């Protein structure tokens, strides 16, 4: 009995250790936490009322925000449905613990299938789970979508190695579909992570040509054939997101950004490679005076030490293995370079500058370290102490040291996390705080600006949220003595339309205006771009409607059907595969 209970208890402790701060009743650690909670709760209300997640965000201060179309278009609907069933805070806690448990299980399984002992597999999974930078995203930055996308991408990499290990067509197909499904979830959660993650996976795909040290050689043709349905699944899941990105390429405000590098503090090379959490800004100033304090963006140094030991042992046994291990090392060095310098972004295509902050590349450094460990286990089918260059006691001591180093870093990180009580209560008719990135997906360039004579007759008429539905604006009665423009709080986006007395106002007659708080006494409106609507003399009824492109709308609904079908197919293949044990690896000759 204890032989089963003890490993389960160890796994549970490893997974729940970084989740200790989630016990907070408020579940609020930074401003962006409030934004994400508002988005999830807002969507949960829509699910309860309309039985479907919202396509656009509408509140008293702002309206017509196409956030759910471009950002987290798979993540937020899933959390919306879960929150509608179990409640907002319970849904977030379950999601965080669930994704950490999934990541732990897949890392452990990928290491075991590569020939690692249970001790090495458990240590590797613990080092990945306790990494510093993902916890910075979760707690101090409040970047929940980036945290989840990084975990999904890690899971996709682990399933890629399971795909390489698969010994039957059914297992191969299941693993390939899971890679596509997990990558799609990463892209549908945080597009920036998926963009660089795609480049990472393309580099990793070269491993398909490795002849593994197994009793049966996997033909490359069989692997390539299994990737075809996985590519189809990914294409269908990402089709709506890809459609809007192509449709509005070059028109979105987000494409005008730049990459930020904090080379004098958090982006120094010695800070990046420090083995413990370190934000030198809080040395110089109190944390309350630092924007986003404890922004610890360290590389997973305990995993780096383990990777170095495993790589060195592998090369000692088989020197040719260094050619394949150079792939993982190259990916890691390139990612580290991109995290510390701005010059590479001047050479890369402009789309890569949407990374915004160079420290985000730490995610891919950590991934490269994990790939190095998993790849080393496969090019030589035994772990180092079995190869005879380390005694079992020395190998166990090395694992104990790196796990202790990681645990100390995690404890230091947890001591800096402070749960706060938000000043605002959740009101889904209003944005609770200044919404980060609220103008990111606006397209002001597709409208004409107000002329001087039109601005002279501009009248402020804020639309009001419907009394029975916080997700829609109620029709507004407008009385004008002459033809004039009225300023609304609806964001400039081509799928936002207005109707006057039942007739749609042509987009060519709409104008863009930039609101300022000083122009709007008694309101909480921020700076635009907003849409202004021409109103004829007399009484009129103004209605706002969000009417998406029919092609996108069809792709959007199909993608969720495909998501459910993909989960069902993977589950079916899993049930069919569990009854057949995998082929054992032979010891090294």
C-alpha cells in the first residue's frame, strides 16, 4: 500500500507547493490579476445568460473591444464555461493546479519513456514545475495567459518525444494529435508565446530523423504520416485566429509596438543566470515604488545544471551524440541571446517584435534545457550512472543538490508573493480598473478623423448598458437641433456597427475621435480611439451591434466543435492503447 501512496503523495506535494498562495480568499496579486478575473467572470455571466462565451467586450466605459477574437480566444471560453459551473475563483484555482499537474505528468512520462529512472524523472518534473519565471508570470506580473501558454507549450514538447518513442501507428497518431492539440491551446491562450513556440517546434522537428536506441527502428514515413492529421487538427483549431490576423494585418495598433530591454537591472546576464529569484530594482528602492516588483526572470539554473551533467555523460558514452545535443544547446543559446540583446530584433521580421519584453524569451531557454535532458536520454538509451561514469551514490547526490537548489529558489519566490484586497468590487457592467491593452486591437486607420467643422458640433452621448443584460448596449434616444456628430465609447473596429432608426450607418460616414478625461467630466472614459456617429436633425434611435465577418463566425464555432472532437479522439485512442504495453528499451551495447 505504501509503495503506491508514497509516490502519489510526493507528486501532489511537488505540484501543490507553488500553488500555496492560491489559498488567498481574494485571489488577487497584481492589477492584471483583476483584469483576467474580470474577463473570466464577465464571460461566465454571458455563458449563464446566453449559453455561449462573449465575442466582444462591452461595458459602461468602453465598448466593442474585440479582445476575445485576437487574444485568448480558446483560453477564456474554456475558463468562462468552467467558472459558470463552479464559480470564478474555484475555476481559476482548478485551472492552475490542473495545468501544473498535466505538465508534471507529461514531463515525468517523457523522461521515463526515454530510459530515465523514476528518481531522475521525478527530479526533472519537479525542476520544471518549480521554475522561477513561470511563477513570476502567474503571481507578480499577473500574466495568467502567458503562464498557461508556457505550460501548454512545455506539454506539447513532452508529447513530441512521446511521439518519437511511439512503437505502434495508434500510439504515434495519438501522440501527434496531442502535440497539435496542446500547441493549439498555447496559441489560443497567448499568441506571442505560440509565435516563438512555433519556431522552437520547427527546430525541434529535426529530431524526427533521429534513430532511437530501441529494439525497433521507427520508419520516418510512418512518423510523417501521423503528423498529417495533427497538422489538420491544428489548422482547424487556429483557423479563426489566423483569419483575423490575415484580415487585419498591418491595421492593428498592436503591430506598432517595440521591444523593451531593461539592461541595467532585470535583463543583465548575471541576473538572468542567477540561481535564485533576483530583482535588483527592489535593492535600490522599496517594492512599493517599483513598477511590477519582484519581476524575476531567471533561467531555470537547477535544470541547466542537470542538463549539463546529463549532456556530459552522454557525450562521454557516445561522442556522435554531441551533434544532436548541439540542436538543444543552439536553441537555448539563441533564446538567451534574444533575452539579453535588442540587435537581433532589428534583423528579424517585424512580427517578432510583438514579444514586447525581451525577458519573455526565458520561456524558450527553459524549454531548450528540458529538450537537452530528454534528447540526451534518447540518443544514449541509459542515464549517466548506468553508463558507468558516475556511481549511483554520486548521481543521487547530484539530483538531491539540484532539487534542493530549486526548492530554495521556490521558497524565496513564495515569500515575496503578497495577496492583496482589490479596492473595486466586480461589476460586469464596468471595467473595474484601467484595462491593460484596451486599445491593442483597435483599427483607427480604417476610419476618417473628425474634421474641424465636424468636431465643432461634436456631442458626447455615452451609450448605456442594458438593464437586463450587461453584455449589450440599450438603444439610445438622441435629439439633435441640426446634423451633428455624437461621440460614443465604442472602439474603432470594422465589425462594430451603428443603426439609426433601424438602418445601418455606412462605415464611410463614421469618424474616429480621441477622447480625454478632461473632455469628459463625470465619466471614466480613457483616451480613444472611439467612433463618432453622424446624427440628422430631429429625434433618432441609435443602436450599437457587433456583427462579425460570417466566415470568421463560422470558423470560430467550428473550431470549438473540432476541439471537442479532438479531445474525444485522443481519449478514445488512449483507451485503445493502454491495454498494449510499450516495447522495452534494450540496454546499451
